[in-house]
């Protein structure tokens, strides 16, 4: 079995090749290592291999990892992204421990993050999650509502509106997948005209990152290809 360092190199090569094929600069697409349910040792190995951005879905698990790594010398440059559904009763922990929240889908959540963000940390970077597949079991605001949500979030002083995030349906239909990514990219371009701080289009995972990059993704969220199959849990 390949080491995490080797798997990181393989994923980075996939990203470079996909960007090249799309006629985009290699540096145009960043990698978020999705470390949910994975042990601290796996994060440390990826960090030592050069990875700096990590994504977590489960609040308590993530905060424990953040706090443990803060006590270990040499891991100060980790940038933590919260990418899972966020409940109102857990916004304070996220506001206090993360640099990014990619899963803002409601104004109430945004307002709580804004109120609870410690001022000494500066504004919290946020992406609005859009339900690009239209599936009832998926989180995210609708395409129709995202413009109003963006306007409201942009007025909150302790949040910085950075972009959009979306998860397509799990399908082998390449045309459907591409259409959903293209829809999110179109919304992103429209919103960028009004909000210059928006520079992040977070879409694409292990199985579909090439399609996402071809459609304009600037950040792919990869877990399985780096760390192996995830262990399921509830927060």
C-alpha cells in the first residue's frame, strides 16, 4: 500500500494534468485534504509531505485535532476548513477554531458565525454551499436564493465572502455531472462581478476532480485518494 506522501503526489499529479488539459495554470487549483474520521498521524504525515489545507466535517472530532496539533511544535501552518453541515449549537466552536467554513447555507448560521468569531482572529473566510444537484438529501441553498444570501453575508463584518461550494449527485452520467459543475461555475462568475473578494470555487472530489477542474474549480476536496476509504461516524 502506498504511503500518504506517495498518494499526495499522485493526487497533485492528477490536478496538474487536469489543469493543463483545461488550459489553466497548474497553480490555479488548490488541494484541500479531507481528513474527517482520519487519525492525527495521517494528518501529520500529509503535513510533513507538504500539505497545508485540511477539511473536516465533524465539529467535536475536528476541534480535538486542532487543539492537539496546536500543542505539537512544527504544525503551526495548518489551515483548517469546516466543510460539513453546521448546526446552530456548534457555530461557536467552528468560529473559534477554523479559518474557513465552506458550508454556509443559511443566514442564521452566517449571523451566528459572525457574532461568535473572535476579533483577534480576523474575519472568517466563508463559502456559500449551493445544492447544485437539487437532491432533497443534500445540504445547500438554492440557485435562486444564493444571490440574496451572498448580499446578506457580505455585510457581516467578521465574515469574508470567498466563494461557492457544491457537491454534485453521485452519478456515472458524465454529462449530468458536467452540467451541475457548469451551473455552479456560472453562478460563481455572476457573483464575482458584485463581490470581488470571491476567488474560490470549491468543487470536485476524488472521483470527479478532473471534470470539476475542466469546469473551473479552484479548490478540490480530496479524502479517499489521499487517506483511503473513510470511516463513517456521526458528530
